[in-house]
C-alpha cells in the first residue's frame, strides 16, 4: 500500500504541483481514506519528501541507462534532456519551483543530491567529448559542469522565465544548444547541426 500511495501521489504532484495537491486529492484519486495514507506517511511534508526521493532515484537510474548505451556525447545530452522532460511531464506544474518555494528544506536536500549526480554525469560527458574530439580540449571541465548544473536551476525559475513566455521545452532546447555551441570543436558543431536539423529539439 505504501508504494501505491507513493506512486499515486508522485504522479499527482508532477501533474498539478506539490502545493496544489492536497491529502484529500490523493485519497480520492487512490480510492483510499486519508487515515490509510497517514498510516504510512505522518503528514504531507513526509509524503512530498518521499515523492521527491522517488523521482530522483528513478531519474538517476534512467540517466545511467542512457549513459551506458554509449551514445556520442552530444546525442547523450539530448537523450537525457528528453528522458527527464518526459518523466517530469514537461514540468507543466513547475514542480521544482513549487518545491523551492513551499518546501525549501526538502528542495535544499534534493539540490545537494542532484548536484552530486549531475556533476559526475556532466563531467563524464565533457571528458568523453574532449576525448572524442567533439569538445575543445581547452575547456575547464569543472567550471563548465558547475555552470551547467546551476543554469538548469535558474531557467526553471518562473519569476525569471514566466511560463506564458517560455515553455520548458524551449528553455531546455535553447540552453543545451547554447551550452554545446560554446564548447564544440568544428567536428562537434557538424554533428550538432546535423542533430538539430534532423530532430525537433
């Protein structure tokens, strides 16, 4: 039952937002009583905490699978973007923004965990790109990996990028292209241009 509640609540949170979804909403959607939910989660904050951990674990595993598939570094970045965007349902409920605003402690812990995973992921991608001759060998890998991670957080700030002007798909696609054009070699740019021309990114 705990897994059923966690899965159902996570789906609702990603669709409608951490703030918007109430315990009543979750109970009604799952066809259980609130008492049943409280037997497994003391309060909504505990449920939100468990849901964010569940999402983080699932996304981490998905990213690992993509990396293990040995795509070229440029295609790898786009594949990860596509996977994460689809998993988070195009972030139509702005889950990260709501989490930061209404559950700052959970957001901080999640951000720290995300940084550890993303730092390794982006660093490996950068090093692989340099080795394959797709990224310039003069780039500062540690600097760029940190800029990449923090920019991902910034573009999801709805105060800076209001939803009525900037869709998450547009933000992500423009950011990744901006990132890659700054580090690619001529060989890498050729692959990037071909990828963009053959895919609606």
